[in-house]
C-alpha cells in the first residue's frame, strides 16, 4: 500500500491526542491543571487534540462542563501549539436528541470538528444509525464519525459510512474497532472522496493503519510519549515501515500499562500515570475509583521499566 497523501490541514490528519479531562478532587473540571500536559504535547510535536472522548470521560461529564473545559483548554492549546493547533470535541449522547444538545452546547466555541459517536444502550438498525449521523451532520459543524463498538454496542458498518459520504459536513472517521479488514474498507472509502479521511484509534495497530491508508493516529498513550507517536507517523508516511514497526513495538509496551486495570478503568491508569509524571491530577469521574495500593505499586514499577520512553518520574507528584 502506498503511503497516504492526505491534506496536511485535514481535521483527522496527523497525531491526534485523546486528551484526559483534568478534574479536581470533587470531580469538577480543572482546566489550568492540564497545562503541564499540554506543554508536554506541544514540545513533542502534537498539533491536534480531541477532548471529551473515551480518555476524556466525555459521556460521564455534563454538557456544560465539557463546554467550559473545552473553551479554556482550546485557548491554552492555541497559545502553545500556535497556528497549527487543531481542536475537536466529542458529543457522546445515548441518543440523537442528547447528542444534538451536546453539540448545541459547543456552538460558540472555535472548533475544527465535533466527534460524534453512535448512540448507546439500545441496539440500532443501519437506517437508524444513518439517521443519527445525518442529523448530526445537518447541525452545521464539520463532523468526525467515531466508531467505538466496544463502548457503544453499535458498530458502524461500511454501508452506513458510504451513505454518509453524501453529507459534506462528514469529514472523517475515527475507527477504534480493532478490525483490520473493516479499517481497510474505511480507507478505501476515503480514496473515493479525498475530503473524507480516516484515523486509526486502535493503539496496537497504528503502523498497520498507516500502511492501509490512515491519515491520522489517535493513541491514548501519546499523552505519555507524544514524540514517539509523531515519529511513528512520520516513519509510516515516509514509507519506512521497519522504523514504524519498531515504534509500534514501543507503543505496545506503553499500552500494556492498561493491563494494570483492564477495561474502561484504563482511564484511571492513564490519569494516574500522568500524575506520577507531574502532568495532571489523577482524579476521575464517579463511579471510577482510584488505583489500589497494589495497582499503584505495579504502575510505578511499570513506568520505571519504561524510562526510555517516558519522562523521569516526579518524586513528589502534585
């Protein structure tokens, strides 16, 4: 597969960091406390942030809290990353009405796109999924469709995405399914309509995603090692697949951290790891619980073994 030649200013091109939502101990968004992490990302060469996604605990946060956080973080990010800074924010509603309400809450913010998930809880037909994303596309913002069936329970089939190519506002897709064959089909659709591009959200398949034609990568562990992920992207785009594979191996080493507490509680692991590195607070939304002493010991040991990839540990994290 030839290397991708996506527009450099496309919303899903490059390394996209699914940013955590920094919270205080009472569970309230605390934008200033994420500034060290933003500076770390900017220094590592990242230009694009995705807020209120899975790592950002978007579905657990009220729409007004997401808006407040996005407004302040966007201002900080554009200051740190300069003219190349891009911001996307997730709108994760259980149904279409809540999704549109969450989008409306973001209307006055300067965003590059809104990331829209499939509805959750109930299982929906292809017609219903198409109607959901079509209604979001008619809201007036560029839309990135987010396929995350492990969380929503509603996988987005190729047939739905193909129909959505008729919606000019649908500019891209983030796929976290981990299904390589499906991802290849999404990339084939992108070749049919260049204004539509695809980003790989499965961390263990970043290099493979680039070989298949991904425009962007969305690695949660990029918060720990942004330069590593940027190097992987550059190697893959440049056709140096051996180098990209080597970087992928390092990404997999970082992703193994999530095994300390598998499942969605990986949010707690990544936040605690960032806290130990002095980059943001560890607090997560209820019903998430802090790491146990055993888990914390395991995490410290794992980060020490990863000293070649992450910053030295802060001996007294804030």
